[in-house]
C-alpha cells in the first residue's frame, strides 16, 4: 500500500519521484582577505557509485539504505523498474553531494559568510537521517561535520585577515596623508608636487577596508594638505605674474635706452653701455610669456643695429691696418739691408731716424701683427745701440789712462832697481825688477783690452 505521507506518491496513489534540489551556479571567490588557516580541505566530488552497493528496492517497492548500523527504509518506489528507482535515488545523492561540495569550496575560498555555511551544513546534517538518497551517506556526514566544526575557525581567520588588511590600509593612508602634508607645507616644486598629489589621490581611491570614521579623518588631512599646497602655488604664480608685469615695464625702459644708443658712433663707450643694458635685461626677469619674446626681438634689433655699424667701421679699419702692416713689412725689409752700424755708425743713425719717421707715419697695424713688427724695429735700434757701446768702450779715456798709469809705474820700479844695483843692493834690485815686470804685464793687458773692443 501507498504511504499517504510519502512525497513520491501522486493523487491517484501511484508513487512518483520526489523533486530533487537543484544546485545553483557555483560562486567564485570574492576579492578580500583570505583566511590563513583552519580551512577544511576541498574533497573531490563523491559519486554515488553502484547504487546496489548502498541500497536496494524490495518487491513491495520499499527503498532500503545500507548503513554501518544496518538497513533502514528511506521511501518507496512504484513508478518504474527497480533499476530506474535505484538510479533515481542515486541521482538525489549526487545532488546532495554537490551541495556539500559547494559549501566546502566557499569555506575554502573565504567567500561568503562562514556562519551561513555552518548553518547550511547543520541543516543538511539534521535532514541527513531522513534523506531519500542512495550513496555513501557516511562520507557526506563526515564532510558536513567537518564544515560545521571548522566554520568558527575560518570566521576567526577571516576576521584576523580583515583586521590585518585594515591595519595595513590605515598605515598606508597615514603615510600618504603625511607625505601630502609635507608637500602642502614645504614643497615649491609646483609641477612635480602637483603630479604627486594627484598620484596619491589615485592610490588613495584604490585602498579599501578602512572604517568610515578613520577614513574620514585621514581624508581630511589629505584634503587640507592639498588645499594648502594649492593656495601656496596660487600665491606663487600670482606673485610671479606681478613680477612679470614689472619685468615688462623695466624691459620697455631698457629697449628705449638701447634704441637711443643704436645710432651712436662712440664705439667703445657705447659697446660698454650695451653690455650693461644686457646685464640689466637678464636681471629684470621674464615678462609675460606672450610678450617676452617680442620685447627681446626689439632689444636685439637695436643692439644689432649698433654693432653692425661698428663692425662695418672695424672692417674698414682692419683693411687699413692690414695695408699698413704690408707697408711696414716692406719698410723693415729695406731698413734691415741699409742700416749697417758696424760699417758706418753715423750713416746707420741717419737711416734709422728716417726709418722711424716713415714707420710712425704709416700708422697702426692689426693687433696680431703688432708685436712681431715692433720686435723687428727694436732689433734694428738695438744693433745701432750695440755699435755705439762698442765704439765708446774702444775710445774710453779712463781705460787708456789706466794703461798709461800701469806703464809709468813699471818704469818707476825699473829705475829704482837700476839705482839699487848701482849701490850694490842686488837683492833689493831683484825685487824691484819683479814688481816692474808685474806692472808691465798689467799695462799690456789694459792696452790689449782697449784694442779688442
């Protein structure tokens, strides 16, 4: 007979398969902290295997599950053959095993709430004694028991991981806030520091897991630092704009002076004034960007006008100086042949005076040739001076007087020697002759020196 409470029976009393729970899609792991321990291992799916090994259906349609304590009835089957019934209850076991596997995977992945997984496992454990399934129910019971017992540890591990992640996130935001405060208080690298504040903001947005109260406090620090930096930067550029307006006025004054000087022909003093104006221009700073280049072109045009005129005059002067140098070279070559003081000193003096007059009349030469030409002219003058010195030494009256004095002295000693000999003083006579000989040698040496000059 049909059991009126059997859910497999239809309204006509014919037993029918009970609807099996259908597993939904398996959720993947969610981003967030992963528990580091107490996670039950994920088992391979438990296939129902051969349903004959786990149960049977008797001739009355009663379905029996084989357990370690013996067989127990789990329902009845009247809708088809015994093999169809065994396959039906085996599929229901597969559905139950799939539910258990999903709970294990969620717990192992740290996704979802471990407490909910624990409650679901307890519910399945409570229903397991009356479950209408054929399969290794003992293995399912062990796995559900493991889920229930480990869920608390997994929840604790998740809490620890969340706290650790929160502490790490807070520490990083505190570092970023401190860096922003330093930038806001001190930095004058406006471009680089502005870029860094934006990079801090981008990183800030990606840091999660901080409680709202702490996050708001840290955000206020960052926002305050950013505002301080923006105020200082705005003040800096406002001051810079004021300075640039002042620089524009100053540069216009410099341009007016440069344009007045551009037609001057007082070359050296005016060139010095232009150098001073250029130093003032550099010290004035930059004018507004849209006018600074145009101001420089005006100043440079006045400067170029003056220096172009000066260079033109200098070019003409250089050509004149080059012609003077060629003329002086020819004059030198002629003078070096004509001026021979060792042959005729008086004629050499006359030729040199004529040379110097022509030399001075010719005028200036290029700077790079000046020293070489003057050295050759001085060499001519030195030749005359050396000849004059030699002549003076040859006719020096003092030298001739010394030679005569030495000779007179020698004659005196010879006369005294003669008188001493006449008186029989031979020894004194010999000494006097030796002194006379010495003075005679000195006289000869003096005359030789005069003749060699």
